[in-house]
């Protein structure tokens, strides 16, 4: 079995993969575009290895779902332009800047 997951979000650009061979599996993770880091784990049987691999995949997917659910519950910020009628007139703004510079 082989499973490859990618997370590309904001400044994150990561991958996580698992590959089973017989009674062992290798987990590789890191930044996309790199070889990443690998860890191999051996088990008593092929079935135990597959069970552990499936458990790790389920945990990883659950973590991503939780992360996405938290982000969707955050209030979205709207980038609003200031209302031109609420801006200070230019001569008032100049006077304000001069007062700050004199202090």
C-alpha cells in the first residue's frame, strides 16, 4: 500500500507519505520539493503492519479535517476601503501632521 498526502496552505507546503512492504512501513514527510525525512518501522506480521498504516492515515486525515473545520469557523476579515466621506480634508490633515512634527 502507498499513500501520499500534500498540504499546501498559506506558507505551508508539506507532504506526508506512507509505503508498506511486507511486515514494515516507511513514513516520509517534509517540505514539497525535498526528499524529506523517513522512518521505517517493522512489525511481527503483514496484517499488523497494514493495520498500523491505516491507523496513521486515518489520524493524518482527521488532523487535516479538524484544522480545516477550525479555519472555517473563524470569522472572515473583509478588506474594506475607507469611506471617502469619512476621510479628513487635506488641509486638516496637513495641519495635524505639522502639529505632530513640531512636538
